[in-house]
């Protein structure tokens, strides 16, 4: 196992992962230290039109808007990355959905509707859900994508950007009153762990390692076109 993990333990990856787990720890402390969800109520009491639009679009990065471009890039660049990222996202979605069904915890809208001392300020044109709160599927997907990017790229700026975008997606779920702080903390943890386990599992297969040496669809198209060119006589 150590031999499999070692290639991914670059200095940059260790530092960024440390910040990721620190972020998750801070979220859990915020949740456990208070009877009310302080982060949710902080956002609720400090709405701003710019933040409203920012988080509405940020949350979509864990939906079709963000997932399809990433998968398309991997399809063009490298088939192996497309397979592991797709499976990580599918696994994260299925697992979070299963936990939601088992726990059936209410979302902020349903939880606070009978509490007179707290009035949630919902953002216009946002469909706020009432049930199946725990954990956050958007956050799990965002951190699964972040983890895959972290493992694949050597560019430190892309690594940091992927982390910040995942954090942005998670915070957007609380800002939009779709989830509690607890939900995004566990969602982030699940996303990281699932992506890492999927990648380490596939690294054990010879067929996958062979696929790692092959490029994606773009390379195949270029090679095909080069073979179609007439040869000089």
C-alpha cells in the first residue's frame, strides 16, 4: 500500500491536503461548539446581492456546469483519468444518496420553520429543499473532483484553484440555506476519501496501468488524421 500511495505524496499535495482536513476540522468545530449553526446564521444575517449571484453559480460547479467540462477534458486528454473520475463521482453520489435516505434529516428550511427566534432569509429564485440534508452531495462531488485533480496534475496553481473551488461549492450550500455546516464537513471528507480509494484501487490493475500510458480521444484523432494524409511518391 505504501508503494502505491508514495507517488501521490508530493510536498504540494501534503500541504494542500493538510489545509483540506484543517478546513473540515474547522467546520466540525463550528458545528459542535454551538447549539445553533453559526456559519449558517452568519450567512443568513449577512446577505449581499453580489454574494447571492456568486454562490448561485459556484454551487453549479458540482452539477453539469462543472462536471461535464472536467470529464470532457479527461476524455480528450487521458482515458484512464476519465474512468477513475467518473467512478469516483458516481460512487460519491450513490453513497451520499444512500446516507441521506437512511438518516432522513431535515434541511435548514424545515428545521427552522417552527423556531420563532430564527427567520431564514431565502435568496430569490433559489429552490430551497426541505429534506435529505445529510450529507451534502454537491460538496462530496466537488471534493472528489478536487482530489482527482490534486492527484493528476503537477501544476500547483491548478491544485490550489481546485481546492478553493471545492471550498466555494461547500460554502455555497450553507449560504443558499440548502445544508448545515455538518453536512458539508462530512460531504467534503467523503469526497476526498472516496476519490483517493478509487484511485488507489485502480492503480492495482495492470489493464489500468497500461491505459495510463495511452492518451485520450484528441491524440487518437490526431493520429488518425496523420494516417489519412497521402504519402509523397
